[in-house]
C-alpha cells in the first residue's frame, strides 16, 4: 500500500503549486512517486460541470465515483508515495457547507484508503481571492461567502483528523522544504 499524502485547502490556497514542488523534490530523491488531482476522470468531471454543482447529493456521489476510479488507477501504478491535490476531505468540506450531513459524506467515502498525512494550506479568503481572480470568472460575493464557510470547515476537520496546517502565505520554497521534511520523516527519506 502506498503512502498517501493529500493537500487540502480552499481554492487559491496553493495546493497545486506545493504538490508539484514536493513531487519534483521526491522524484529527484529517487522515489516512485505519483502526483494526482481530483476530480480525476474527464467523463465524471464533465458530468459534474453539466449537472452536479446545484445538487450537493449528486455532487458528493459523482466525486465518490470519480474517486473510486482514481484509487483503482493509483493502485495499478504501484507507487511508493501518492501526492493528491485534493482527496475526500475536500468533498466533506465543500459539500457539508452546502447543507449535507457530514457523517453521511464520511460514510460515502469510508471505503477509500485514509491518507497518511493531510496538509491543509490555510489562507485568509481575501488573499485566496486575489490569487483566484487572475484566472477565474466568478460571482465575487458568492465565492467569498462560500470560501469563508469552507475555510472554517477545513479548520474544524484539521482539529478532528490531525491535519498538518501550513500557512499558505509563507514562501513556496519554505513550504516545500517543510513539507518534504515531514513526508521524509514518514517514509524515511535518504
């Protein structure tokens, strides 16, 4: 079973950038590491875009179906380490703020492997909005309200599941170094 490391946080927190940097460092160290992102399959991503966003139950089930394909693919690759840009904690955070019961979302995702480490990149919503604004068209007020609620939920999840909370405003080089050190303490990097 590979070591699963997930990167969580609100939109604009820097998950993708950090995951890519950590991937590069671990690859250079000679690890059999893969970097993946959710949603994973193009077909389910299209279904989500078409009809899922307004229905939190459908969205949760579509993300879970996507996750099942994702995990199957990961296991077929036989990596030592899997870096996941979002995992089931994203579903819990985002769908529970839309009104779904958190326990039900957890139950739907209960058969998936638990991550060995979850890094939560925490950032103030206004800072995240500055990062997102460059390349995303959105309803500004709606996005702020949603992200505030999701950030709050992520911080609750961090306490509940012992996430490692990182200050997403830190320099990316510092975040990368710290993250690699933590992962190396788990996998005994050489």
